């Protein structure tokens, strides 16, 4: 096995990973491992914008941004963490603007800002409706400029941890199937979310919860996995994201009776209520017979016709093109059929405000981390903000850490054990393919750990996930080739998906209340007396063990959410 040595290894090449690598490379030898080319990272799919309280359109400040974030989180976000996010993001946007990111601007040259769900003010900076794509390309230019080594098309399979100290990671070179040990003083996990756990998702195919699973299996704390965000508007059939920017620019939602129904659920903010409220509103319309389409294909309509073709092409060119290319719909003339789908993972690797995990030398940032700034529900526009702010903090923390450490020796037993685990996927014959297990997992998660939840279905889901995990032990890769073996990649990813699904279902079963994205029909009310706390999971004897931590509350006392 090859041994590849760097001071800091960053797993994941999205915005959080690139921002971390850029910061760490200022004083250490930093390298990125990514299973796709960096410009194919899922950050590029972020459309609508990035929140920052510049106040260019209306009076705004970091405290107003923080209040909206905490209220949107249904008061589960840690408020000291939210303060860091909201105080820091304007500087991060100025920084990436100085790198050359092309934002939309006002006539006076200031950054344009549009309204977004759950925001009291128009504070979402944007680059048309392809903001993530713009930021990702801009940061990648800086990665190249600063000679950060990128190992693209490498699949990380496990973290190497000895005596609760992270010593690097193992990864498969997908080009030739060979396994290498990346030895390092520190590892930053920035692998994104786990959307592919669900049958319907806006997530790209690489969103399989890799980093969360690897950290969990290595002994790290994982937090709040029951909180899974569903996006209100995804294109029927494909579940491609139709950006919240479409509603921010004036789009409305209509049911089968041609009613603008959001007035019943959020009379003040209507379509710009937080995502959890809009999602449940749409699903309620469908469940009560006011959806459009047959069973299994129910949807409502997003009406952008009043915006006109000129504004659509100027402000929402990607939305217009997606509707045209994937549904053959001219959004200037016809409503877009939309339905909810999984969109974001609020839970993840538990970190402190400097991105340290519970394992020495292991850091995490972005969607795979839970610091927690999103709590029970993330506001649109805050995910890109989190990647820049905490990506930079993770890089700075790792840099400070490695300056005090020596390069570790090679923990041969740990490395050999992990190598054997991967090799076992090729051994034997007649084993089960991974595809069937994956499909069953995605279906049970959508059906029973979805928008509306209850005890019976959650227990059913937990039993099913456990059985699927037992079947996974018999999975064998039928393709014996080692060159770009996608079956091998998917077999490894299935292990990650099963871990994430199990934690999501267990967390949802434990939490006997409704809060943010987590809605229990058998416990429909928020319960601050008993459940104003985070769920913390650690693996012991191969099983998740749960404990709880109180939410850190500073300025904003919990109150009823009204929109």
C-alpha cells in the first residue's frame, strides 16, 4: 500500500473543503481528497444566494440576521455559533468578491440582495441563480493559484484513528482501484450531506454521508441527525432543485383549485416562510386532496408567469432553463410542477466553534458538520454562508494544531484492518449486489422517516434499516475490474448510507416532539421543557448510544414561531 504524506488532509472539495484547504495551505502542506473533480462538487448546485447582513437594500445588521437564523432553527441552534456566522459572513463575502466572484450588483455598485425564506430583510447576495457555481469556480482558481494538491477521483473509505487521535485516512484511487494511506497530522472532513439516503432528493449522487459515517465509525460524536430538511420546490419526476430565489423574486404556489394556498399557513410571509413550514403546507394540500396529478406523482404548481420572460432570463436563467430542458415547460407561459424532496442534512459531526471534533486532529465543516448554526431548520442562503465562515475557521484551527505536532508513524494494524475490509467486498461468490439494498433503504426512509413521522413508522424504519445492514454484510462486488469500478464505489457508499439512515431514524424516534423539520404527528407540539437539547450519538460496540446536551442560549429566548 502506498503511503502519501501531507500535514493536513481535507476530505471533500466543495466550498467548505476548498475554503479550509486555502486557509490551511497558508502555513502547512495541505491536500484535498475528492471523489469527483472539485468543480463537480455539490456546492455548485446551490442556486439562490448567500445571506449576509450588508443592509444594501434595507436596514440590517448581524443581530437581525442572528435572530432570523435562531427563530428559523426553531430555537435549536447554538446562539454563540450563530453569532460567529452572522458577524463573520460579510468579511468572507468581501474576501471572495476580491478573489473575483461576480455577484449581481445595484446601480450604485453595492451587492444586490434579494428576499429569502425566513428573512426579515432582503439579505441574500447572489450571482443570478447560480451562486454556488460562481463561488466554487472562484475558490478553485485560488486552489490552483496557491498550488494546493488535489487528489481527484479518490474515494475516502475510513479515517485512521489511534488512541482517539486522527492519523490520516484511507482512500481508493478510482482510476486503478488501488488503496493508499494518507498519513497526516490533521484531517478536515468536508464531505457534504447524506441526501441519497432518500428516494426523493435534490442531492447529487455523491451525497452519501461519507464523512459523517467515517467519523461516527472512528468514534466521533455525531449530533442532531433527526433534523433533515426537505425543500418545497423540486421539479416533478427528477427532483431537480427549483431555487427558493424563484419565490424570492415573486413566484407563488397554487393548488389544484388554482388557490394561492400559503395564506392559510403563513399569512404574513406566504411563500417566503421558512422551508419546513412551506414543505408541510404543500404536503398537507396534497394529502388533503388538493394536489395535482395521480397517486405517487402528486404536486402543486409554482407560478412565475407574472415575472415575465425578460425578468426570468435576467434573474432566474437557470430555473428557466431547467424547466425547459427537463420538463419542456416555458416558465414565462406555464406553471412549473413542483413537489417536496430531501434537500439538506442539519445534523452531522459534532464540533465546537473552532471546528474541532471529539477526536484530536479531526476537524469538520460544512454540511457534514453540526456546529450547530441551523438547529432544527436551516434558512435558505445560510448554507453557503456556513461553508465560507466555518471552512476558513476549520483551516485555521487545523493549521494551528499541526504546527505543534510531529508527523505520526504508520499505525499498521489499523491500516491493515481497514484495507482488509475493502478487499472483502471482492471475496467470495454469490453475494448480494448493493443496488437492491440501496433502493429498499431509500424507499423506507422516504415513506417512514419523511416529512411527517410517527412512532409506529419510525420503529418499522429502524427494524428495516437494521435488516438491510445485516444483508449488507453479504454484499459482494461482481465486477472484478479495478479501473473506475463504480460498483465498488457504490458498495462502499452503501455502508455510509446505512449508518446515516440508522442515526436519522433513531434520532427521530427518540425525539418526542415536533420542532423545525422534524414533525411527529403523534407529538405535534414543540416541547421546550423536555426537548430543548441536542441529540448526541457515539458508536459503542457497533451500536449508537445516545445522550443529550442543552442548547446554548445567549440573546434570544425561545418563543412561538409565527410567520
